[in-house]
C-alpha cells in the first residue's frame, strides 16, 4: 500500500507490522505513518487511522450527531478517528462545498470548504 511518509516527505510503499495492533510502516525509513491526512489551508495537519463524516441533527456544530457517513457531503463535518463516546482526533465545522474529489493510484484527494477555512483531505490506500 502507498501512504504519505512524514519522514520521506513523499508517498512511499508501506507494509503492515505487528499482529495485535498492526501499523503501516514505510519500506524506506521504517517509521509508521497513518493513512488519513487532513491539511488545513494554514498548513495545520492532522493525521489519523480513519475518517468519517458527521451528519448533524441541527444546523449548528455542537448539536447532536445524527449519523456517521463514509462519504462527504455538504452540511457534514469531517471527523478524524472517531472513538467510542465523544473523543476524536479532529473535527471540522460543517462542509460548505466539496470543491473536488479525485482518486489517483491509491490516493483519494478531497478538497472542501467550510465556513472559515479550506481543507484538503488525503486518504491513502483506498
Ligand atoms: Zn519513509
């Protein structure tokens, strides 16, 4: 599988390492990398194992989550690594517009705009 390596600074081949909690390890430098990378327009980056999209019951962020989806849609928030309960790595404000959604080799790239910022979401090994 191909994942962006934060040490090599490019997409490299990875292999799985470990039996109980396997991680993806770069074939070149041997560090582990995560298959989801969300980059905000100011450069802020969040990494994760999986991504979901939250549909809200109300209009505002902070209202109750109605459902988690696999695919992005306007009005949904991007959620990195949802855990049981209320924990997660990162949650965006609701998506205003999906600018582009492309797939090249093993990388899906979704560019979207929220009320205050724009993001690029990279999902490797899809
Ligand atoms: Zn590497």
